C-alpha cells in the first residue's frame, strides 16, 4: 500500500492562520475548511487571491490542496491561504522560489491592529477636547 505524501505549510496575515496541505493529484482542487474555495470565499476577488501562486509559478503542476483557516476576517484568511500555498509549493518544488519571491508572495504581511492605549478612545484617537 502506497501512502500519499503531503507537504504542509503555514500562512499568516493579521490574526488569520492558514494551515495548508498540498498533495500531488490529477486535477487542482482547493478545499477550505471542508468546502470548495469558491464556496468558502464567495467573491471572485478572494478566489483570485488564493490562485495567485499558481499564476506566478505558471501552473507549476496539479495539486489537491486542503486548507484549515482560523482567526481574522475573510480577506485576511484569503491572504493567509495565499501565503501558505506559496510556502508549500516551494517546499515541493524548490525552483519556484524565484518567481514566487519576485511576485512578493513569500513575504509575510506583518501589519496588524495597533493596541489601544490608556486614556485614548482608540490606538491614537484622543477624547474630544472641551474648553470648559
């Protein structure tokens, strides 16, 4: 019995985490939290975002991709999924590193919400000033 080998990777964006497992397959399929990617992300824009690694790598192959995402909003989850897929692809095919890096898909976007400070309404917004 042959065991199907999968390649794991983690993608992150804001507070979203995407655990990605890619397996070589006959046809590329992307499953996110048990649903097809188009059904989970709903909009074409977010679906396009998760397919960017394949466009940058010029259809590197066909894979069955299973993603578990948690945290953040749907847009951050799509970005985390893109990051995870990119990392998994270079683990599988090392030559893809150059085109994926040139497209900026391997860089983790580290921007996150700034913490709220004491005495302020938000991170930087001060209370309304009153003369009296």
